């Protein structure tokens, strides 16, 4: 799995153990006495992609993992990231909305991570 932006490209050492793709819409309902509600559909919400997995690379130190993978991703929160080498409906440019990592107790160089991305029809990153 690769993440890229500007002239940076990071190849994650392992694919995520969990890939969740959520595609939802905005729907409001109006009650109608004596029958089912009337539904008003206003369009789609942004696509949401959640990636979870284990960050470990044999022979690499914790400081290497942080500087090579974690810190660059933390610096991209709220910005665009291009994802490639996953399923075709997931590949493309997304906004990284959150990045959570956790050190696995008892292991000096193993982390778990959870990343959440949004994708819309257009992206405007305010800087």
C-alpha cells in the first residue's frame, strides 16, 4: 500500500488488516399521520475510508518506524493523500481526517494504527 503527496511517497510495510469503505447519503424524514414517513434525499455524504492494521518492519527500530511512517502521516492530517495499490474503488486522492497510533505493550517496535479518510467530488484544503 502506498501513500503519496507532492514529491513524497511512502510504501507502508504491510497492508491493513481492516479496510472499511462507507458510502452514505443525507436523508431526512417527515412524519405523515396514518402512514409511513416521507423521505427526502439530499445527496451523498463524503465517502469514508477507514484503514486499521499493524505497523511493524523486521529489524527496524521504533524511532525508524516513527520517522519513516508515523510522523509523515501525522503531518498530512487534514490534507490530501493519494492512496494506491489497494482495491480499485479505494485508490485515489483522499483527505486524511484522522490518524491514531498506539504502541503495542511489551514489543519495542510494534504499533497499531487507525486512519480515516474522506473523499468528495472536489477537495479544497484551506492552508
